[in-house]
């Protein structure tokens, strides 16, 4: 009898551990500006332990898209973690014009807080206060009654703050003036010892003394254009040509900014993330923790050198090794099968305009100064002694002001603006023009209008929204590239799952970025974020 009771007890225990309802740790990896095709284009140079391990042992959604515009960093990170679009979570761009204060606003700016960890007071005036909804990290904190830890790390403030949500145990980003990881008084009154210790080893100083040469012999980079091409600009004014080897110490600008436009910015973040994993004891007990990691140097390198540069290819080859190291450390600390990893991107990128033109592809640079000059002329006609018309232009949106105040919601455009709207449509590269009042009409199902509506909130968006033709972009220079459009090259992102509860496989079903948060929430059995409109897609 006694033996039988012991046996029952043993079964009960086995049953319990078998039915463990959550992983010990969730690791979210966002790669800034990672196009879906980079998973495959550089595959013959990837290791077996990084991107290929995620693909070969995990599950890949091969058709994951962003379903709003603009496809920028802040809206991307917010959408991944909130499961909803800017129209609901409020993060409509990196910077916008906030109507209530008649002034510009940075997505994570907060005047009420300040820096913890460096003398740069501005770099820490940041918090998630502009984010209207909860994140999956917020929901995990509440679901575990604050026992599950959430740590978020990124070089960019917005890439750390938005994934971390409203109540993380820590959110850290890099102050490139001082070469230190910092946070703000929103989160804490002092840096944890391990962050101070990390800052004190001065890794950025070691990295900026490196010479960036290719990981493999340069002649093997057959997936990219030649090294010295007109699509690229030198890394700094002190560099003669945009070619390898890039001697960082010689071409360094003030501070550590130069480092970020090299793969070593990712290496720096990887080292910091590994310290967070170890020092915060993530995944050590049975209550689920969350480590949010966002790699930014892929975006800086992409903007500077473009999608077909050897520099970009080399950055992915090295990031692949950084990811391999992270996965190996997770195996050692948390154990294979005890953690869940997802990898995605905040947006993709277009190819360089001249690169496209040289291959007879439709593309062009939009002349925004011509647009602003034309608008100034038109508003000049409308000025009188009582009304002074002016405007603010950003993100291909025009915010009109009369005597410094923006227009009221749903007000149709004044008829005097109609000729200007007609003129806009004749400008080279313009696809369609929308008005703010059109944005509050019932949602259209047709792209790009549907994507623009889902990216629009009146209090933070313009009165006139311009959409450019595919391949057209607005950029300060001709070299490198950018993103932001509602087109496939900017919206198609990787979405990979691996580890706890995940079987190997892939799907070509159309899913959206808004589906990532409810998919993770459903896997780890927690509520969806408050504004979530996506669906769980892993079956
Ligand atoms: Zn970018």
C-alpha cells in the first residue's frame, strides 16, 4: 500500500513537471532593419548555431508582414510587443508633431525624468509614457504577480524602452557620447552594480580601436556588389573611400557613434545582454522571465551602405555568430528546451535608388524641398492680418497651423488648399495623397490606404499624408538606403520561434507583426496586451 502511495506521488510529480505551463525564460530578439531575405541570401556563410539553428530546429513564418505605415523603428518595436498598430498604441513614428503642445515629440521622450548612469542629462529623459497600451512584457509582470523578471537591452533608447513596457525590472540603452549603458529615473534611482561594472570595463573603447575587415576573404562575398561603388559613402569624412579595411581608430568621430555603424555595435550589445542574463539570474527558477534584446547596428550599417554592400553582408555574418553565442549561453544557463526564443525585425529596407535605376528598376528620390517650397507659396496666398498659416513637415505628413495652432479634428481641408493637393499629385514619385479626415472613415481593406489608416492617430499625425510610389523614397543623401513605406521590401520581416513548446517547421500563411505578441502570450499562457488586435498563429 505504502509502495502504491509512493508510486502515485512519483506519477504526480512527473505529471507536474511534464505539464509545466510556462518556459523558464522568453528571449525576444529584434534585428533592426532585417529584411526577410537576409535569412537566406547570406546562408552559405552563416554558422550552424545562429540563424540556421533557429530555422533548422525552430518554426519559421515565411510571410510575416507589417500591416501599417510608417515602417520605422519605434512603431515596429511597439507593434511587436503590443500586438497592435500605431492607430491604437500611439507610437506613430520615431518623432511626430504633438498637437496638444504644438511642438515636436520624440517617441520615448519624457521631460519629468532624467539620466541614471552618465553625465548626459538628455540621453536619459526617456520613458514609455507615450505608449498607450500594455506590452507582452507588462502582461508577464502582472501574470506572475511581479515575480517574473523583465530586462530589456538595446543600443537605441526606443529599442529598449518600448519592448520593456511600463514596469520592467530594467531597461538599458547606450549613451554614445560617454560610452556607457544608462537608464532613467522612470525605472530606478541607481544603476545595478553589474551595469556599473560593465561600464567600468570600457568595452566601447576596446572596440573602437579595432580595424573592421571582412570575416571571410573579401573575394568570397559574391552575394554583394563590389566594395567601392557609388551606392555607398565613406564611414566618416576622415575615410577616403567606402572600402575595407575600415580603420575605426583613425576615422572616429566624437564619442562612440562611429562604432554603431559597424558590427561591433552588435558585439557590444551581445556582451551586455549576456551580462544581464547572468547577473540577473534570468531563467534560474520556474517563474518565467523575459529578456528583450534589440540589435541596432544592422540598421545603422544598412542606412549607410545599403542592402547590397559587403559591409551589410559582413554585419549579418558577424551577428549570426553573436546570436550563436547567445543561444549557447542560454543552453548552458537555462537548458535546452527550457527557454523560448523568437526573432523578428522592426522593419525591412529598400534597395539603394541608384542601384535600382542601374538595373532598370522603377525607383527615385522624392524632392521634399520642392514640396516645402510649393507649400510655402500656397500658404502665403492664405495669410491675412488675422490668420497666419504655417506648417510642419515630417514622415511625409503635413501638419497645417493657423496662428501657431493645428487644425481641429475631422475639419475638411480649407478649399483654398485644393489646388495644392492637385499640385502634389503631379509631383514626381507621388502615388496618392490622403487627408486627415479620410483617416477617420471606416477602415478600407485596400493597401496602401489600409496601412496608412492603421498608422494614423489624429493627435500625433498630419492633415495631409503623402504616399510615394514603390521604389521611391525621401532621403537626405543618395548613398545607402532607408525604409518607412507600406511596400513589401519594408514590410516583409522574419518571424522565427525556437525552443520551449516549438516543433520544427515552417508556414507560408500570411501573418502580421501584430500576431507576434498574441502568439507568444498564448504559448506562455498569459493575457494578450491591452490593445492587442492580432491573433495567435503558432499551432
Ligand atoms: Zn532605420
